[in-house]
C-alpha cells in the first residue's frame, strides 16, 4: 500500500511530525502516520473537553464528593490533566522506544500568568509530575524566558510558545542553555531534558495581514504568505551556526501552507487536523523544502514596508521587555486567556450538573 504524505515524510526525513490537537482519535490516527509528538493549548483543551463532556461527569462527580469545596478552576485542571494523561499514554510507546528522545505531549501553563515567572515555574513543575513524557509550554515573554531557564535548571523540559520571531527563539535557546548548564553543575541527569522553541508561522502571517488590511494596503499578500516561513528558515540557520541545544518547532500552519516547505532539517513541525486532511485529500506531493530559500525580493519588500516584520526577522528587532507588547503576542495571549476561561466555564457547568 502506498504511503501517504506523512508516512513518506517520517520515513525519509529527520524532521519530526507532531499532531496539533488534543482529540484522542486524531492523535491515534496521526501516530499511525508517524507522528511522534502532540501539542495542546488553552484553546484546544476546552474544545476536546466539550467534545466528550459526558466522559468527565463521573470523575467530576467523584471529585465533588471527595472535596465539596472544589472550585471550577480546580476541576478545569483535573480535566486538563485527564486529557494530557490520555494523550501521553498514546505516545508512551514512542517515548519508550526512542529512549525519551521523543514521544511527548505539550501542556501549557495558565496563560493569565504569562508575566509571572514564579507562578509559571511552580505550575510547570506540578504539570511535570502528571506523566513522564510531558513538555511544559511557556509563553515567550521576558518572564517566560526566566521560567524556561529555571525549569531547565531543575530538569523540566519545556516548549516555548506564543513565539513568532527570530529574537524570541534565539533568547529561548540562550535561556535553555543557561538552565542546562546549571542542571549539569547540580549533577542532574540531563539526557532526556528537552527545549523546543516555537515559530508560530501562520499567526505571524495573520498579524501582518491584519496590519496591512488596517492600513488599506492590498499588494502585500504574496509577501505576507512567506513571512512566517522566512522567519522560520532564518532561525534555523542561526540555530545550526550556533549549535543550540534547543530544537525549533514550526507551528500554526494555515491552509495555504505546505508543511513540506519546512521539512528536511532537524526541526519539529506541528500540523493541525485540517491541514493534515487537506494535503491527503489533495494528494499534495511531498517535496522537502527546508533548504529552499524564500524569494529574496519578497523578504526585502516586507523589510521595507512592514516594521512588525523587521521586528520579527532581525535578531536585534526586539528586546525581551518588548515581547509582551508585540502584536501577535498580544493577540495570541488574548485568545489563550479566553480559551482558558472557557475551560473553567466548562468545568463550572459540569460541576453544577453532577
């Protein structure tokens, strides 16, 4: 039987395929195609919980009987733990087979605390205890960089999220490198310690598109479509030159993106269900394009006309203190906070019903 797009990818290239959703059936399907990782976020968690609401009633009822004063937020975290543990169990054979090299599931800390390093470290350490093959997702703010270093120093693996730019992923790698050195000085076994640094390709494109639309600019769409890819490929060059221990992770692909454009190197790509289904339905041929440069004239056009692209593409485009005010960070954190609150609302609804 002929291999599909993802089976060809995972059989032929070192680039890891991760699935971008928390739905167990989708994770199992992706795993059969060669997926070796799963990423979740505060939007995907309530979506998964609501799609199987009745599945949680017995557990919520038992929790309520044990702890009558349990809050909706505590219940929300209990449900998220259940979702994460189920996904981790699906990928545990991969984790074991690869000696902890891969086979991991990403779980994000409370996005409402993205400016509180201590809160993120404490919550990250707690989530770390849920299953052996979890990665703690930390938003890349100035506080997030502190949290990534501190978690690495105590042996906790992370995925740096809410990240769109070259300056962000470079600072993630530097933060992890410092934490890794501290862990080794403390005598910790760091053989399974990992750091993934995300470039949210499509979300950067989305932001630049919004900026262009607000300014009444209509001729930049071809350039905007390669913006996130250009950032991803520049980041990959820097990582290779400097030998960073962190691993780049390309995410937030849109329908016009071919995942193959960033297949080919030692990176990770997270693919959402709709894009997985689209490339298989369309019979998209796999053509690994990580070494293929984006059109230089389009990059130059963006550099001339879009200051927010300059901030994201140039290594010195932003200082860490500026990350929290960068448009895509603001938009994504706002959406993640709304998703987190929806998760708490779901828990409140089910808590009242049982």
